[in-house]
C-alpha cells in the first residue's frame, strides 16, 4: 500500500470522527461540569478503587507465597485489572490516545489467558495438599499434566489417539491466541497512526472492522479450547476453586471482547441524536461511555477476585509450620519473575514438538513401571497421586 492510498483513506469522508479526538465542550450535567469532566472524575475514582482492591489481593499473595509457581500466575492474572483500569482512564482523560491505550489492553489479554491455562497445568502437575515437592515438576511435565491426568482418569495411555489428538488440537487452539492478538494490537497502532483505523467505520476502507473480527474470533476460540481442557479435569483442581477462577476470568475476557464488538456496532449505527447531543459529544460517546462501563465492571471483578483467587488456599497450617515449611520471599526478584514470560513463548512453541514430548513421557512412564515390576518394589506413586492420597487421608475421621 503506497503513501497516496493511505492519504486517500485517511481523508475518506466515510470516517466521521474528528481528528484528533479531543474533548468537545457540551452543556453541564452536574453543576458547572459537562459529561467529559464528570466522566473523568467518576472513572478515575472507580479506577483507583479497583486498582487498590486488586493490589491488596496481590500483596496478600506476596506475603503468603507458599507455592510460588502457582501464585506468580495468579499475580499475573490479577494485574490485568489495574492495567485495564489505568489505560482506560488515560483514554477517557486524553481521548486522542484512546486507541493506543486500547491496544495495550489488547496486547495484555492473551498473556493473561495463557497464564490462567498454565496455572491449571501447574495445579495438576504439583500436589494439591500436603507438603510441597522437594523438586518442582519440569516444564514438560507441567505442559503435559492435563493429558496425563485425563489418561489416569480414563485408564488410557498418553499416546492413545483418542486422548492425544484432542489434546494437541486444543493446545494449538490455545496457543494461536497470543501471536494473532499481538499482531492485531500492532496493527491497531499502525493503522491508527496511518489514519485508516477509524473507530466508527465498518467499511472496506478502514481496518477497524477487520481487526475487531480477528480479535473476537481468536479470543473466543482460545477460551473454548481452554474450557475443553479444564472441564474434564475440574474435579482434580476443585480445592483451588478452579471453576470460580475459570468463570470469573472467562466473564472478564468475554465482556471486554463482546463490548468491543457491540460498541463498535453502536458507534456506527446509532442515530446522531444519541451520539451527538447538547449533553454528550460524539467523542464522549465513542471513548468515554465504553471506558466508564469497563471501569464499573472492574470494580465488581476486583472484589470477586478476592474470593476466586483467595489466599486462604496458600496459608500454611500450624502442622506445616512445625514441619519446617515457610513462606517464600523473593524480594525485588519477584518483579522479574512476574514479568518474565518465557513460559508463554514456550507454550506457543510446544505444539511443534508435542508428539516427541508425549512419546518421551510415555517411554519414561513405561521404563519406570518395568523397573518397579522387576525389582518387586511397591508401586511408586506420582507426585500428583501421592497428593491425592495425602488429602484423602487427612479427610478420614
């Protein structure tokens, strides 16, 4: 696409948005303040509340970090709320940056979804209760834990096609979300800078409709494949309130994605009497209203996350403390660990070698079983099986 084409599209009259998006004065709605200034104050107050409540939860996990690998994923998931709250408020306060701040949210959403899936994998690979493992499970064992768990529950083999093929297909469906959505986020920034994005346009001359469709399809597909992996093993992670975490997180992502789609339709179809009036300007309707709705929802989710991602699961009992277990403190290194997303890149690349890893895992399990049979030793329990037995023993009267 040459410069003349971009210039023609930038000046296309089909995009009826003012450029740049600056606040437009309207009649006051509260005292001497118009909708823009009221929205800045209300959205800011809501953002401060949700950010404060979320960071309180994060701090509780930091000070009760008994299972760091799981809780680091929880911290990453929770960080999505303050990120959305902060960048949307900036978009309300400075409307001309709204699209760019929205791209930040788009960039962060798939990372958070991957962290949720890896959190489930981690809880399946590590003990649910009882003492922590002296050696944490390898990355391969974490990635394969949903498959290994389903094989154990069904009495099958991890190389069984009826188990392996759906697992591989689901993993591809989950992993596609990050590269596709990151490409969408970059395209949003590039097309907005070129003047061909246009929040209210749904024609072939502007990028907005294409990018919204790609984002919606990719995110809903990834959510579906995560659901297909989690639901069959939900009983195995019941102690971690996995379903509350799943539905709470799914609702957050679903609302963000669906609202993008709904508001984009409203922005282009709503009559001018609604989008442009003496009380509310077109800029307020396009940027301020969606951001205000999101800020209200974030208040609800910030409170609900205290239940879904409660720190109570990770509090050490008196028996565990007497046994020498203690909370792990990473200090400033925790910041590095939270933002070190190499595990996300490993998740994306894993499908390309998933068959070799599954075959290797099956050979390892068969070798271990053969050695135990030859030695006549008692059956060796996997860390996960051992944790289940410990939990059952503690529940017996």
